[in-house]
């Protein structure tokens, strides 16, 4: 634990200008980024009496070992630089908006020739338009089931779409009128896109004009005695009205707004936002954020505006957090620099933006509803947090005591080896910080020299920490330039504890590699599967942790995650290697065509599932070559001999009736090729 006074800058050296500052740990890693109107006044507040600081602030300043800053001209520049640095360095002590659950959205893949309507989770993609997010996936499917009657756009996967086009027959939705069946040419690509555009207009809130248009068309059809068409339009109108009834009208003026509310304690805050488009609640989203300081509600609003709307793409108008800037943002309290944030939002949106606190009427009532949702979400989170934080803290404390570590192992790395009798040897490295998996730091290795577990373990540990030493040396030689101007380096931060999957031999191999590199400040242990024993370097007997201990449970989770990650990579590599070896013997199939097949199908399983026509769709593959490929990859005992005979017969025999399996069998009478391949 560092003393903040040891790295406190001289008071006169800190400028009074606006700017952005960064706290770094002893490894040079950025752990906190902040902005200030006056850098001198703001930074001095961190070096007051440590006992009087907020708990998270106290932990941050005692973890850090240095602080630097950059002066900017205006507060808007400071906002943008702070946002960029938070995204670049991912500081562990900053307020970070992470979802308390994965919210599904209704996505329209406008980047495809035939756009698809589907449920989608995860990060937002370019070229895809999103509506929501919704609280439940079933709500999206229910909405789609109602609206595809009126807007019969495709909802099928690319595989189903391609298959229907090959056989010339649409799926069930095409037969019952809930899909316009572009797969079989019932509508052209332009006509299908018009259907999708109408769907997007309806979901975006332009509903009145569409309903009036359908009413006019229904009346015209009835007047022309086209009663069946009029009845269909009447049913379409009913479907639209049912869809509208599921979205409560909250604002009568067609407002586009995001309504934000918070519930908090001194350590965390729950954030809820309702997305109102066209006067209706179109989606809802929530986050749980950590508070590094005793921040006010206005300061939480600042972070919300910066992280949720920051980095808006100029083409889509959507930020990196997936939210477009609306015309209004309704908040419970304005930040101190409300004008600066309004200016930033208007710049991101390219138009007028109103940032305000609603005082009365429907908007105030809606804000109170959002606040109730935030309080309920926070109450649920606190119950979960109490058990989760207690368990993780107990696990780290138990590990520190059982392994006789100087500090609690806040960063744990685990390495696992996977191979089959010394072939296709791979390794995985997973990372846990504060007892939680940090998947962005996961790495995988292809092992070339190691032929068994111990040799492979030694190689992987040597490569991982040699890279760490090199990057640490580069950082010192360049006096921090790489750390300041580039992205954080991949292996720049060593773990407090290195866990290997195995017993004494694997632990000894890892320890030798660390000793050869001169690394003495990384603890090593191994977890053996047989009795879940914990092995330490140089010890003849293992450490036995109680079966009910949180420390053992944490080690098991780390080990199992490393094993899962290694097995996934090994299967992928084994499948690719087997595919390459099988294709090597195919006559007429050179390196270029092999690469084209691997790029198209990616794995042996998918290639075996392809029929001759699908193989011929790959550039450079003709029918004779496709049939030869099927012969080469057919599984033993799975009809390979019959495939060979049938292919020869279908290639050489004249067409005409013949007995089953005879030399005169026609190609249409020989289904075995397609059956085995699929």
C-alpha cells in the first residue's frame, strides 16, 4: 500500500487550467482518469488526510504510485479527452456503466441484401438498426409475431434462407403469409426492402400516417367490391392496433426522449433509463455503477451523458454504448456544467438537444416511474452484492493466508495445456481480477516445442513473462510514451498469483521458467484434479483446502475456466488440422482451392455437412472435384464405401432405369451422396 505523499506533485507545478489527469499503479497501468476545471484544486483534494477520503478514493490513491495530467483549452475538450482515455485504458476505479443483465433488442440487419428481423443481444454492430432494448426476449417475439402479418419481412437465419432458395420452397411462414418469401423470388430485393423500411418507420413511431394509409386502402377496396382485400387490410389494422396497445402512451406530443433516474448508496448506484420514441416507451435499460468518490447525482448524470452517448458514429448516430442522442434527455438533477454537456450532446446529435429536469405533468410522472424502477433494481442488486462481495473477499483472504502471500491476490492468472498424445498442443491463459473473470485479458497459445504437459507449461510461462519483461523494458526506455500514446500493452501487468492446472511437475516447470527470467514477485501454485490438492514450489506435500472453503471454490472456477478455454481452442485447431490433412490427398485440389474451402466452411464438420452443389459454389471447385472432396472427408464406417461406389456410378454410368445400386442407376436414383454428406 503506497503512501500518497510519496508521489504528490509540488503544489506550484500543477496548473490551474482545465484538463484531464491519470493515476497510475507501480506497473504504469492507468487505474483512474478524471477531468477538472482547475487541475490544481482538483488534484490537491486527493492528497488530503487519507483517513477522511471516501473508501474507494482511499483505495485508489493508495494503489497508485504516480499521477500525470494534460492541459486542454476548454471543458468540452476535457470531456472528449476523458471519454477517449476511459475507453482506451479501461481504468478499474472509474465509474463504468456495465449492464446488470443482457438486454435483448429488436434488430433489423439493413446491411444485408434481404434484411432480417431478429432478436439480438450484445454489442451493437454497424449497419444494423436497433429498437429497444426490451426487458424480455419473449416481448420482442410477441411483437414480431403480430407485426409480420402486416410487414412480412424475413425472420429466418441465413442458413434457412439459403436452403429454401436451393430447394425452391419457402418455409412455413411463407405459406401462412407471415413472410413475403424473397428466398424463392416472390418479391424482389427492392420490394422486400420497402417492407422492411415500413416496419422501421412503424417501430420508430410514425404510426398514425401508416394507419391512415391502411384505412384509405381498405375503404377503396370495399368501394371497388374487393371484399377479400378489404378484409385482409381490416385484419392488418387490427394487428397494428394490438401492437400499439402493448406500448403504453406516456406522452401525447410525440416526444423523443430518454428519461434517466438513479438509486444509490456510498459505494454503488443503480441507473435506469426509459427510451421514449414517438411518445411511447420503446425500451428500457439498466446499469450498476461503482462509485470511486462521494459523487452527487449531478456527477452521476455527467458520467451517464459522457459514457452512454459519447463516441457517436456519424453515419448511424449511435454511440459506442449503443444509444442515439434523442431530442430530450430528462434527468433528476442537472450537472454543474449543464451548458457544456448540452453543447457536447448537440455536437454529437447534429441538432438541438434539451437537457433538463421535468417539474410537472406527464414527464415528471414518468421520471418518478423510472425512479421507482431504479430503486427496485438497486434493492435486488444489494441482496446479490452482499453475498457476492462477502464470498469474493473471503476467498481472496483465505488464499492469501493458505498460500502465505504478502498481499491478497487481486489479479490471478491460470494456464492450462490441452493436447492429444502430444499433437496439436495448445494452451490457454485466463485472468481473474478481484475474483471476477476479465475476458478481455484472456490469451491462447499454440505450443510448438512442448511435447508433454511439463515442457508445454514451461514454454508458455516463459513466453508470457518474457513478453511482460520486454514490454516493461520498452515502457521504461520510452519514458512512458508507449503507455501514454498507445493502447495498454497485452502482457504489461503481471499477476499476483499464477495458477497452473496440474500437480508438482507442472508447478516445478512454471517455477523454473520464472526463475530463468529472474521474476521473483509472482507466486505460483498448482491445482491437481485428482484430490483438488494445491501444490506449491519446492514443497513435498500439498496444501489441503477445506472442501467448503471459498478459496478452493475460487481456484476451481479459475481452473475450470482455463480448461474450457483451452479445450475450445484445441478442438478448433484439431478440426482445422484434420481438414487440411484430409484435403491434401484430393487430386486436382491445390493450395488455393484448399484455402477457399477452409474459408467457406471453416471446419471439418461443416464441410462434411455440405452437399455437392454447396461445394461447387466455392470458386474453382467443379463437380468432379467436389465429389472427390466428399470421398476424402467421408467418415469411416459412415457409408464411405457406398459413397465411393455411388459417385463412380453416377459419373460413369449411362442414365436409365436400373436395379437399386446397379451400374445403370441414374443420378436421381442415388440419394446416398447427399444423405451421407448432410
